[in-house]
C-alpha cells in the first residue's frame, strides 16, 4: 500500500455546526471555516451551516448530521470561556468527548473547532486575531482527513 497523505481539496459536502453562544467569536471562526472550504475548492452550495444554541449541543447536532450520510466531513465550532464555576469543565469536556465519539463511531472526520479558553481576549485572538483562525485550522484538518479516509477506502475496496 502506498503512503497516504491528505490534501486540502474538495471531498464532497461539508457541514459546519456552530454554537450561537459567544457568537462574537463563533461567527469569526465560521468565517475562517468558510474561507478554508473556498481554499479547498468546495463550492459554497456544498457547505451547510447548522446553528445550535451552545457548545453542549454540538455533539448531538454532529451526530444527527453524521447519520444523514450526506457529508464527507463535519466541523464543530464553538467557544467556551472559563468562568468562576466548574460549568466550563463540564461543557468543554462533554463537547470534546461527544464529538470524538461521533467521529469514531461513524468513521467520519470531524474538525474540532471548539475553543476552550480562559478569557474572551484569548478567544478573539484564536478567531482571526494574533493566534490565527482556529475555525480555518479545524476545517482544514477535517477536509484533509476526509481525503485520507477516501484514499484508505479506495485502497481497501
């Protein structure tokens, strides 16, 4: 079997599931995700954007999207900012666990674009600021992984 490496190229339909909570940040992450899709040659009409109330709802929404069988990959976008209570730990941990569970069970790449930060400034820095755009990075990871999955399935068919 040859070496397999994913490339940033059109792989089929993409769904981007976005949390409305901390929308100031998540809309910037979404802009980065959509720019990445354009960079990969994925037409805007082949990208579905799905809004959910918060980061906790991301894993259930990606599960429903994955179960449709329509998508080559998914991207989950959210921003969880630490507060004065343990709420942060539960939301961030369960979002990560739930999204990973869907990815493994469905054998579907899901880019993890959920920021887990201490301050709103850190979130803004990672949503197109000084630390780049993690929405773009998560989408690139999902698209490249979808390319790898397609190659693996082709070589094992």
